[in-house]
């Protein structure tokens, strides 16, 4: 399961999605996440599925690779599904002991579960199709207007990108530590969930030591290259808004227009406007 986490990983490619301006991808990703909380019915989710499917196809990232990242949040999805199914009042469908499953609860459970799935897929597409250095440049460019208020745009962008970049590295290190301890007789897969949680405690000490070592090596490498922050730094490739970015904005406008139209179209139909 450790290797199944895709957030923070970059999938090499030369697709149109890979070549989009990173600033635009950041803005569109945030707008997409907001749109998920605007949708109120499954018809709206149909529009979301069409949009995500088009982006995945255009990115040329294998669908199986993207869906693999859902395994890491499977427990969260199940927990959200269960809580909504049993904790929502409404029309009773059936009972399981002292627990009651309602029609509204089942609806909310499926709805919220799908929202989590779409949220993870949409967020993963940002890092899968954007190189870390471009992501840094994009975040810094978006934060640049705040520099007048004393906000260290470059440093914040660098920290956020390094955090994303080293998620796969730390996961790989965790996997190595677990395999080494399993070879010495450790058991992480049997017993109750609390016992398995306790068995993970011995992993934390070597993992923290490894994380501090990696951080020290990175700091020494940056210092050896005379890194002194963003002041006076130039870029080999300047970010420019190109024609393909304008096309992406147009398609995004179509997506949001469909979502808005989907919310009001049923009301028009029932009022007899069509």
C-alpha cells in the first residue's frame, strides 16, 4: 500500500496537459476542488466524470496508475461511507442490529465517497503532470503579489514543493524499513487494527532519523551550490501563457458552465420552460 500513494509523484510525458502553464494548472486544480463542493446531485457528478476522463485521456497517464493511488485512502473512504450511511436520519431502509440504514444516509454515503475519489484523482493529476521545478515556479509566481506584504514567496514555494517531492522518497524509505524489520520477524499484517498500529511504532524512529539525514543532505547540497533564496535569481525557462493555455481556460469555462446549467436546468424543465 505504501507504493500505491501517487500524490507527489511525477509521471514523465509530453502531453498537452504536461505542457500547460503550471500556474494555470494550480488555479484550475483549486477551482476543480471548489466545484466538487458545489455539486449537489449525481447528474453534476456526471459532468465531473466527463471532465476528469477528458483530462486523464489528454494527459496520457495510465488510468490504472492513477486509480492505484486510491488504495492509500481506502480506509478513509470506507469510514466516510459508513459514518454517512448510519448517522443520517431519514426514511428507514433496513436495520443491522442497533444500526439503522436510511435512504438519505445511503445517498449521502455514496455521494461523499465519490467526492473523496474525485478529489484525490484531481489533486494527483496536478503533481503527476507537473515537474517539481515548474510547480515551484508556478507557486512562486502566484504568491509574488504578496511579496509587498512581506510574504517570502520563493521560500514558501520551495518548501511546499520540497514537501511534495519527498513524499514518494519517504514512502520508499518506509517500505525499506518495513521489509527490513519483516525479515527480522516483525509482523505488520496480522492481529487487530490496534495491534497493527502499535507494531508500526518501531518504524517511526528509523524513519525520522532517515528524514533528518535526507534534510541535512539536501541543505548541504543547496549550500554547496550557493543557494541564498529567491532574491536576484533568474530562470532558464520563463513561464509564458500560450495558446494551449487559452484553450484549457476555454474548456474549463465550458465545464463550469455545464455545472451551473445542470443545477438550474431541472428547475426550468419542471416549471415548463421547455
